[in-house]
């Protein structure tokens, strides 16, 4: 049984990628699944929305569920996969509260592989963010008076943790929960999936984008992860940006056929229409390691 931990902050694209991944396994890809999944409820709304060219809704806490899917690879090896989908807030919550529910602990300990989704365009902090904060710019004012409130003064003393650093911290927490030593090389199969690739201007290879947008995470992974257990992919699950207005129908997307939309960027930088490749890499790594 392959139990994947799918992780990513809110709006990272977890549900859209999951829904597109599922649809591709039905239509002949590196990974294929026979028959329909028993309980498709986690992706049902997203699949419906995408099929009608509408923006999918965000996952609500009470909608957290795990899809069980049997997939076969090109070598004919069959794996039962558990694909959890949950509200992205629980990712941020772990960082904020540092309290783990039993559910999360089990999820992390049982996970045979990790798929970490990062949306580079909303992850990178503007280079001058800290500078402008020092100058007092960019402060959200909740009062009409020109002098800052007590709350704002406290806020000014809190240096915001860069999203990049938060990913490092999150990965460290996961390793800790799994009982890995701080300096031990991690052999836990990991795919970093850089989402919404179509939003990037002048992208190069996924590893270069990670280095550029999340330098702390890139260097942490280089230092601690066994290179053969790590792969960095890019993905554009929709192939284009959706007009996010509620109910708006994205006609160009529909005209170009939803089932043909989307692509993956392989570690080499090559583009491929098979959206299942990053997960196929994880499963291959797991199989090879078992053999
Ligand atoms: N440009 C572009 N936008 C995308 C793509 N995939 C998803 N999006 C947009 O990103 C938004 C968030 O995607 P979701 O899959 O709902 O994100 P999520 O990680 O499940 O978010 P939560 O449910 O809030 O945790 C969607 O409203 C889409 O419009 C893509 O490939 N390209
Ligand atoms: Mg979601």
C-alpha cells in the first residue's frame, strides 16, 4: 500500500492537481487506474467545476477526505494509493500552533512518500518586504489615527517568517514526527511540485525555479536529502489561469478541451502532457527501494 502525504498551503493547487491527476489515470498515462474510485467525493466538485470551465472551490475543513485509488505503472506493477485532500489552512496551523492532532501524526508516520506542492508565484516574498516594513510602509492600519495602535506596535516587532523558511520548518517538523535524526540524511521519497507553472515569467528548470524562489528550502534539501530520494517537478494542472470571478465560465479552456489541458515540467526542464509523471516517479522510487 502506498500512502502519500500530499502537502501544500492554501491555494497551492492541491485539489485541482488531484482532480486532474485522477482524470488522467482514467485516460491512459504513465499511471493508469482500472475502474472508478469508490469514493470520489473529495474531487467531485473540482472535477465538475473544471469540466464546466469554472473556478473550483476551496476545500473546507469538514471536506477533508482520503481517496483510495488503485494504479498500475508501465511495468504492470499495481499499487493501492491513498491520496488525502484537506483544507490548506491545516498546513499553516501546524506551523502556528505546533500541535499535532492524532490524525496528522498517523498521516505523517504512515506516509511512504511526500508530495509537497508549492506555488512559486505566491510563495516568494518581495525582496524589499522587510525593508519597507522597517520604514513603516505596508502596515495594515486598523485605526484612522496616524499613530500606530498597540497591536500595530507589536506587529512591527514581529519579523515575518519568510514563506520559504516556513517550508524548511515544516519539512523539519515532518522529519521529527517520523523520528528522523536532525542531521540524518533523509531517504523519505520526496517530490517538490512547483504548481501553476504557467504563472511564471521566464521559467527555467524546476530546480532553478526552486533555487530562485525558495533559496532556503533548496539549500536545506540539498544538504539533508539523499539526492536519489528527491525530485523537483513543475506542473500547470490547468495549463492556464482561470478567471476567478464566481460562476465565470472560462470559454478558452473549454474550447481547448479540459482533458487535454495541463502539463508537467520534468526535472530536465522538458515539458510533458502526462500529469501523472511526478507521482509515477515517487511510486517507482518506492518500488525500486523495496526490490
Ligand atoms: N494559473 C493557474 N491557476 C491554477 C492552476 N491550478 C489551480 N489554479 C488556481 O489556483 C486556485 C487554487 O487551487 P486549489 O486546487 O483549489 O488549491 P488548494 O491547494 O486545494 O487550496 P485549499 O483547498 O484552499 O487548500 C484555483 O482557484 C485555481 O484557479 C494552474 O495550473 N494554473
Ligand atoms: Mg483544496
